[in-house]
């Protein structure tokens, strides 16, 4: 018996769904890394702000903080942009995975319908053979 082409289609669609899951996992890792970078920058800014606003802090230290803050702000902005981009990519990956899962389900349903139709046809052929044997037995008897 030859393999049903729908079985090959189903295998391909399952492979595509697996790839979509890996893509989503990678997007989630990127999103997590971006959020972690933002948290680290925000924590550093908070720590340095606390030091700079302390009444015991010298003018030199406050000026150093201001210079540091000017340097860190572009990194903070870039981290937020990266997080936004990662969230957008994750949303896209979720859509790709949903479509891949729907394609797998459709292929499974088509294969099940095709197999059911094949079983009905096989049962019908078997019944025809039984009827033919019964007719021959009736004529010879």
C-alpha cells in the first residue's frame, strides 16, 4: 500500500509548527533579555541617583553623576526600543505559531476524513465480494 500524500503533508506541517515553536521561544528569550537589560539600567540609575542626592555628596560627585546619566540615557532608550521590537516580534511569532497549529489541525482532519472514506470504500468492496460469492453459491447450488 502506498503512503497517503496527506501523511506527508501532515509531517511537513508538524515540522513547520515545531519551527514556529522554536521561533517563539527565541523571541521570548530576546524579550526577556531586553526586559532584564532595562531593569539593570533602571536599578543603576536609581542607585546612582540615591548617591547623588545624598547631602554628603560633593559637587564633583554630582557632576560625575550628571555626566554618567547623560551617557546612560541613550543606552536606556536603546534598551526600551529593543524591548518594543522584541515584543512586536513575539506577537508576530505567536501569530505564526497559531497559523501553524491551525494548519496541522486541518491536515489531521483531512487525513482522518480521507482514511474514513478509504475504510468505507474497503468495506463496500468487501461487501461486494461477499455478495458475489453468495450469488455464485446460490447459482451453483
